[in-house]
């Protein structure tokens, strides 16, 4: 069998297919393993080009060459019990192990095969299959240990495959609530391995995920939040509004939240808030009420919150915009669906109205927010709102006294 194989390098079906030996193989494989496609494909590799292009299974099947790899690839494209049985009769060695590993992933084989004496990318593929089996059994620590071994096994043989395994390892740790240095190092290993590859979109996604790891673990620490900001800016080198609109908007959302979470005591706080507002406005170009209702609501509330607190020469204009934004969100949210979220928006809007001196509009909103907080057992939040109501009452009394005086 031709080695190393590009298994795990390309996304989708192509990531499972095997290439037969061709005279040009030694020259083309190093490029293919980094995701770079040849200008002219060898005839016996044209099926692989069709898979990368996302062509139909019928088209790919029609291009399959004969031989052991063709038998294996036919099962990948037609994963049925009978195609597995036919392939199992014909294949031996590493090909048979890979066949069993894929069959297990597709639910056609009871247990993942052992990795035995397999080496390189084949061993890594088999190890990863063992890791997924452990994950299925909720044995997260064993699965992570095996997946890390898979990534390290293939690091010098197939860097892109190794990067995808490191990224999966780090993402699994993050999903389990671990946002610490090991998770960060996993993402950074993946990013380094992809640096000279063609998969720059994958790198952008990893920069975004790394940013979320820093941001989640920051707990208000400016250094970690600055690292998150750097990661998001790296992602934005690839994610553009016109080419990756949703990714672009999501990065800007997180970028804004990172800016807003930084301590507001230093001299650059005002600039960071202004940058956060700009990022939220960018996100809202993409996240519209009718297309992304939840993301739109989140970005709108965050924008309104930022407008309330930014230092500016025209505070009233910002406060009235914030009031209008909160009103937009209240128009689509229902207190019975999310009483806490609804109460927070009411409280923030009431606070903005109070700062504007629009007490008659502020009071009913604040009273409703307090009632909802109390009903949910959020007494600290209720007391904070009631403090604003008390301040409004005091100012009203002062106004009345001054008028009488």
C-alpha cells in the first residue's frame, strides 16, 4: 500500500479514501498531505479529486480504479453490510484494520479493531477510533489519552491529520469544561501544524476556538482577555463579511464581549468600549431579527448595555438608542419563556430611562423586573433594581420640594 496515505487530511468523504500507487506518487504526496492539490491529477487519483470537489458518490464510484484500495474505497462510498463482507474477504493487513475501523464508526462492526503493529497515519486512525469508543462509553480520560497519542503518533508523518487530532483533543477538553493551559497548548499545536498547509479556514476556526478558551478562563483577567482578542483578530484575517459572514459576525460578537469584560479602570477602557460597540454593530449587520433571532437578541442587548456605559460627549443620544434597542428585544421575548432574561432587559431599559429622567416610563419596567427577579429567587438582582426605584422616588421628592419652595 502507498504510504503515507492522506487519510484524515481532507474533510468529508475524502478524509477516509485511500490512494493507489502511481508513478508520480512520491512527488505529489508531500503536497497532498498539506492540502495542496496537483495541477494535473494522475488518472488513478481522479476519484480522489472528485471527492474533494464534493462530487456525487456515483461520479466518484465511476472513477475508482481496481485493486485493494478500490475495494476498500467502494465500501467507503457504499457502506452496507454486503459491501463490508465482500471487502473483508479480500483485504488483509492494514487495509483490513482500516476497513474494520470505518465499519465500527458506521455501526457495522461491534468493536474497534486493535492497532497492533500498525504505524504512522494508519496507527493514528486506529488509535482515534479507540478514543471514540472510549468517548461513547463516557470514559473521557482514557479517550483523551488515546486521542493525544494518535495526534503525537502522526505529527511528523501527516501534519494536517495530526493537527485535526490535536484540535479534536483540545475541543473535547474544552467541551468538558477544561479551558486551561493544556487545552490552549493543544490548539496552538494544531495551529502550528496547519501553518504551512492550504487549510487556512480551519486555522481561522482554531483561532476562534482558542480565543474562546482564553475568554472562558479569563475571569476578568486582562492578560487572558487580551490573548482572546489577539486570537479573534487572527480569525478575522480569514473570516470576511462577504466570504464568511456568520463566522465573521460570531468573531465580532466574542471580540466585543472580551473588550467589555476587561477592567474599566485604565485609560484605554473608553477606547475598548468604543471598539466593542463597533464590533457589535458589525455583528448585527449579519445577525438579523428574522434570520438569527437568538444571536440578534444577544448582540442587541450587549450593544444597548455598552451604549449605556460608554463615556461620550453625547450620552443622551446613546441612552435613547439603548432604550430603543431594549424595546426591540422586549418585542420578541416572552417572560414565560425566559423570565430571568426578560427581567434583565427590563431592568437595563428602566435604568437607561431613569438616567434620562423619564421616570414615568422607567418605574413600571423596574417594578416588573423586580417582581420577576423575586419570583425566580434572585433577591440580590431584585434589591439592585429596588435601589434604582428608591433613587427615583428620592429625586421625585426633591423635585416636588423644590417646586413647592
